[in-house]
C-alpha cells in the first residue's frame, strides 16, 4: 500500500513540475513578444 502512495505522489509531483515549467516558458515567451511588438503589430 505504501508503494501505491509513492507512485501517486510522484505522478502528482511530476504533473506540478511540468505545469510550473510550462508557466515559466509562457511568461518568458510573452515578455519576448512584448519586446518585439511595435505600434503597427498591436491587436487593437
């Protein structure tokens, strides 16, 4: 029973680690897009 709990917690930890890396990647991608944006490329 203890090994099942360890497997579930490791999968949960891996999921949150992937989500954290994805969030950081998207934040840096947005910052980069903001730097390259000029007045003609705005989405208004």
